[in-house]
C-alpha cells in the first residue's frame, strides 16, 4: 500500500471517522511522508494508521460511542510518542486537507 492509497483510504472513511479523527490520521500520514522522519517513528505511525484502517480491532467501529475510541487512542498514542518529530507543517497540512474534506 503506498502513501497515496493510505491518504485515499482515510479520505474515503472521513465522514464515518469524523473531522477530529481524520485530522489526527492525516497529521501522522504527513509525518510519514516527510523524509526527515526517522525509521522508528515511521514504524509507530504505520502501526497506528494500520490499526485505524483495519476493520478488525479491539472495539468494532460501528458500536456507538466506543467503536472509535480505541482508534483515537491509537492515533493519540502515536502522536504522543513521536511528538518531537511532528512539525507545525504536518499539522497545517492536515488541517488544510480536513478543511477540504469537511468544508
């Protein structure tokens, strides 16, 4: 799976995921695309985004209120782990992309 297809998967799921979860995923994806991101951080990012996009996870996504909680926890955990690697540019690009998706 390449970066473009990962971004497309998140974009296709955006309405279901909601703006906040989509934006967090995009921050990680843009950090993943950045050549300055070290390998260890890429591994963390890939794991969190794969968990988000995997239909089989700890709390099935269609369950109201709790279904996406584990996905958000995975994304926030990844962001906290690699916080020194994420740049303001990653956040800005994610915000801009989310604005394009959600209006």
